[in-house]
C-alpha cells in the first residue's frame, strides 16, 4: 500500500482497539499512520450568548471546559502516537482537531488523501448519538476510501 491510514480515536476501548489495528496495518503495508482525535465543539449561538449576558452567566466556564477538553485531546493523541511507536511503527503523525467528529474525520481524510480510515464502532458518545447516529456511520457512508470499524 505505502500510503496513509487514519486512526480516529476518542479514548474509548473500541478506539484503542482501532488504533492497534491501524498501527499493525500501517506497519505491515509500510504506510504512514495519522492518529486523529476530534474535540467536539459547537459554537454558542448569538441568542444563547445574549441570554447568558442578560442572566449574568459567565461564559468563561464554557471556554475553560473547551480548553481542558483540547488539552486532554492533545495528551490522548500523544499517548496514541507513543502506543503506535511501541508496536514498531516509525511514521506516526498525531493531530487534534475541533468540530463535529464525523465531519472533521472526513475533512482530514480528504485533505491527507488517506487510503483507509480505522475507527471504533462505538466511542464515548452521549445520548444524542442514539437519535442522530454514531460517528462511524456517517464516516463509513461518506468517505471516499476504505473504512474499517472495530468492536
């Protein structure tokens, strides 16, 4: 193959299994591994900001939570890079992005021209995923490359 494999991780058990499989595939096929974690971030609407202002609610708490999530995401990505290297993989690149996870995964896959996306079938999603669909479902349906979901 000698291309690129993207491992989308979220810190869940399935995410770690996906990373291990992606690292093994990358090593076996002399491919570069891109480890991606997406910090979900939905910008606050202007109406909600106005409400917070009227109610004298501090917006810094949201910013602080997002900053903490970003910091943890960076640490998760570095840990995943180290884990892939422990499996004997030399070419590993870690990325932490912000946004809607499925959308960000598809964007990175397209911009990096990856040959394969490997991700967990279920991650650390909340109850909304039951109604809106998981991350792996839209990625698998919309990606232009091979997708592997891991249980």
